C-alpha cells in the first residue's frame, strides 16, 4: 500500500470505529481495544493544517481597523468597565447594550484589557477561535472516520471564504462556530458510550452558544438530540432521561445570565438594545428570535423579505427560497462545496445501508447532514434580517460531510478478493455474487468523479460572477477538475505511483476557487455591519446590503416610503440622488425620501459606500469620513476629524457622556476616537426607546451629557420615535455649530443663554 492509499484508508482512533465493545456500565467510556495506531504522518499533517490556518487568519489581522465598530465600541467599553463587560454595553457609562448576548464580547474585551485597545488585540481571539474550530472539527471527524477525513474536513472549513472573513472579524459568529463544533464533538463522545456527562456537556456548550448569538445556537439542538436518541448504546428511557438532563444543562448555562438581567432593576443596568420593552426575553423571542423567521421585527430596517406567494427579496438578505444559499453574493461565501456535501451525504447513507441502530457511520452522517439541512433550510426561508455572513454556521457541516464522504467512497472503490467486502468499520460481509459486490467499485468511483465534476462546474459558475477577477482561474479550474474526474474513473487501472497525482489534481481543482476567495478576503480590509468575503460579484448585495451595491428603484421600505429609481449603475457607484452610499465606492447621497413609519424623512445620512462620501442633503451631515458599508450612519461609522475630536474631548472628564448621537454606529465612531462614553440614542437602528425624551432632558439638566452630534439616525418598521423627539428638542433648544461639516450642539448652553 503506497503513502496516498494509506492516507485515505487509514483507520480512525483505536476503539472508536465500528460497534462499541460490551461494557459493564453504559455510562462509562469503553476502554479502547488493541488496534492499529494512526499513521506517522497524522500529527505532522495536523500541525501543518493548523499553522496554515493560523497564518491565513492572523496575517495582517489589524488591517480592518475596528471592523464592525458597533461591537468594537462595546469591546472598548468592556475593557474599562466590568459592568459594561458583563452586560455587553455599548458605552462604559452603560446607557444601552448591543442587541446580542455578550459572550463573544467577553473574550475580546478581556484581550483588550491585557494588550491594550487596538485592532489586533480585539481580533486575535476571533482568529484563535477559528484555528480552534478547525482543530476540534478535525478531532471530531477523525474519531469515527480516520485522520484523512478529519484533515479534509478541517481544510475545507479553514478555506471557506465566509469562515476566513468571520474569523478575522469581530462579530459573534466566530465564537458561536467554535462552541457548536465543540458541541458536535461532545455529541460524538456521548454517542460512543451513552455518557451522561458528555451529553450534559453538549447542553452546556449550546447554552454558552446562546450567550453568544441567542437562538441561532439552538438550530443544531434537534440534530444533536436526535442523533443521540437514535444511536447511543443504551435503553430508550435512559436516553430520554439523559437528554432531559442535557436540556437542563442548556437552561442553567444560558439562563443564569438571562435571570440576572431580568431580575436586576432597570434603573441599575443598561437598557437592553434591540428591544422595545427593555427586556432580554423580548429581544430573544422577538427581534432576535421568531422575528428573524417571520420578518416581524419591530424596530428593524427590514429583512430578507419573504412575501406571501413566493419570492421574497429585501434590502439585506436577497430572495428567500430553496436556492438562496447558491444565489448572488451568498453563493460565493459558502456554496463552493455545498453541492458536493449534499451528494456525499446521500452516497454515505447508501454506503451505511441498513445498519444497526448504533452504527456510527450512519450516526455521524446524520449529525453533520442534519446540521447542514436544518440550518441551511432555515437560512434559506427566513423572512427576517439575513446577512450572507450568517452562512459561516454551515461551514463545519460542509467540511465534515466532504471529508467523510470522500474517504468512505475511496475505501469502497477498491476491488476485494472474491467472497469478501470491506465495510466502513473494517468488517467483512456481502458474499460473492451479490449485486453490490459486482457494482460497488464502479459506483464508488463514478460518484467520486461525478462529485468532482459538479464541484468544478459550480466553481466555474461562481467565478463567472466576478468576470474581471482573475478570469484565467475560472477556465483553469474547470479544465483541471474535469480532467481529474476522468482520471478518477480510471484510478483502479492506473499505476499506483500516479494515484497521488490524480488525487492532488482533483483536490487542487475543487479547492482552488474557495482558496482564492479566502486569500483575497484575508488580504482585504473589511469594515461595517455587513461584511462580505471575496471580490464584488454581479447580482450580489454589495457593501450596502443591496443587489449590485444599490437598492432597486421603486423598492418599498419597511414602515413606508420608497427608494426611487437610481440613474447610473454598476458596482462602482456613481451618483445616487435618492439613496446614500451608492455602490462600492460611494457617491453622493442627495437626500432620502420616505422614511419611517410615522412619515416624514429619515434624517442624517452622512455619506456611505465603502470609501465614504459626502451627504449634502442630510441634516447635520458633513465631511467626516465614513467607513464600512452603506446607508451612512446605520451600517457604517463616522470617524471624526481632528478638530471635531478635540472639541468632543474638551472637559469630557466632567461629564458622564462626552456626547450623544442617534444610532450606535454613529456613536461608536466618536467613542472609539475619543475613548470617552458616547450615548447611542435609540440603539443600533435609532428605534429603541432609550432614552426617552424626558430621560434625555433629565440627563442634560443634570449636566451628564456635553454635546449632541446631529449627524443622523434611521427609523423603519415601527419602533420608538424617541430619537426623533430628542433630535427635534435639541434643535429647538440649543445653538448649532458646524465643525468640519458636522453639526454639533453644546448641551451646556441653551439658545436663550447664548
């Protein structure tokens, strides 16, 4: 057997593949019997994988600056205030929290406390979560399917473009992926020995997943529970009792923080951002819960827009439907190997056949296949807010299914001596003369070849969506992949020394597209609230969250108003008289008609687009630089000039908040520049009732807020009008001054006293 043959057919860890040996106590792990050791190349290959992953995720990590400044401001706040750290407050004075549970902020803020406030210190925990995710996925898949399957799974996860993006960014998804992959590992260990402590650990990990990104962590719960209920080697009622204990572990590990937040008086904690009633339970079940499924998200700015009768579409999530994961910009984030994963899932289940209930080959396929299908279908049909980067949650399942499927079929493609058949667990069955014995090698090689052909064809399609980005790569991938598929059909007749060449050609063709996207993603700075991996694509959502980077003409906004038809076009922008932040390179935004639910205009869109722009038509707008992506002030960040920063820092020690402004992203730019707390009126969308006009007036009367920066806010889909009322009151009561094009009000001096 040559080196390549050994790599793909190497067994899993001793005592793990195949039916478990008998044990006197089902709650104890089975001691591994004497068996073959993993090949010598296993550990060096894993080290290379992890080092390469670390290089991809860490090199040039600080280039993105504050990345998503909404979370960066909360990290800054948590690094100077333990109370802000615990609650996930947007500012150290604890006016309002971010609209998520804070576990991912805990890691980043603790890192900043150790290394100081800078981009690298904030993002390094995210990158390390990525490296750890690859390692844990390798360990999980390797236990039942061997080191080759684990290495393939880890490599696919590492180079998935959206994974490269999110493990270099400060959104909560990095920690969520690590916790869920660790939950899958614990599920595998629990299934092996019907272990109560391992299945309860699954519950603990899912519970902390909830503390990272709320109900999204629960999408895998039916899959983990179902696989354990099916395959654990113990009686039914014992499995049920163990799952109930795991459910209790979820409640305790997630509920302690929720209970504290709900029981602490509202006056003693920050307002819960994203809720209309200052309630973490409302946020969990509404804006960040069922609202994401139904689209009924009070205070949001619109979701994926699934409409009755089909279709969908909306400003942030594209069209809902079965093909959503393959469409527009989303396809380039996650779907490179998604067709292969689905094909190999079906093929693997056919290989497993009518196995015993506790068969691990089938259990593992159901674990990862269930993860992929349940999460993928919910993402495909959810009508609420959906962003392309959410799909990083699918990457571990795609990697696992590809690794498992390839190695299973590779083992099946070998002709065996007459009268024998090697099953995935290494036993011999299928007597000579059966139909499967005759057709097994041909079916396995044909499936592998067909899977590779489909994969490179789909890569050809995805690369075609960016026709000006390395156009030679598209053709090269297709030709090399089809050649590799043809050679795989003949692999049993080729000399053994050529087998590594065939496998290398196929792997290179299958991974060239996602690797190129991943490298481009790692070498490009990403900022704003809706990051996207890879180059710009035709039909994608652009940096502003709309197809082509701009909203379609005549599109209705949630809560009323329309976006008028925009002249010009293309991904590089041009002028957008009706909408701020046109295209990747921005452009001018001459005003935004329509507006919120209560009518009138949504004020204060200070430029937009990836490289920023001026917004002459926006009250309080100006020339401060806007970073990130689109809808100026809602999805991107205003960075103050040196003159404005000096003004905001003046006498800041005498005030609780150095300034206040509408919207969390507006506030975050000023807070990160000055280091002083800045009140985010209305939270992320400017639509939360925090503070009310009366509360704001009391803060001003008590001398707690120095300046009000009047550069914006956005309301849609209902929500509170408190931010508009505050802005109107400030305008009527205080004198405006313009600093580098930005309107600022000194709240310590009223007009009459001027």
